[in-house]
């Protein structure tokens, strides 16, 4: 997969970092997008992210990835959840590109949250 677009709540940020904070939820969504429609998906997703997500105080960052072999796009987004509240079991509509882009087939949609205590290893940058 190759990175196609990224945005964060801090305009000068150009890298995505893994932050061991318990109030962060990672949303991963995979879409079936033929290679001929990937540019259109990226454009529409970017418009949604820039217009709506970046205005949300819960939004942290997002990266979109194009699959090289058979088409498809994946979105990795991070959001802040309220302190001491559980992570949502399903992706909230406001955090979902599937809600904003229903013309593209959603293959998979998941939320991940980890209650970090200590880092098992120091961060590694590839």
C-alpha cells in the first residue's frame, strides 16, 4: 500500500505517530475501489476530511492508502473519545468515510482502542 493523503489537527504535522494515550480510538475502514476510481475516492474523501473532520475537536489525524495490486483504499483515522468512556463498538457515522461516500463499497470497518500502561519497546521509525 502507498500513502495518498494525510491530514491532522495540527496543520504543520506531516508524520503520523503512534501515541500511547488511552483516550484515542483508531478507526480503520477498507473500501473496494477499482484502480480507475481511486483518484475520485481520494478527492471526495479529502474534501470530507478537510471540510468536516478537521473542524471536529475529536479529530486527530487520518491517512489514506491505495492498494497497489487489485484496487481498494484504506483509511486509518484517529479520534479522541471522552475521558473514562468506552471506545465505541462500531464506527460512529461522524467518524466514517462510508457514511460520507456511500457510492463506494465498504469491505471492513473497525475501531481499536488500547488502555496503554507502559511501552513494551521504544518506538521504532522505519
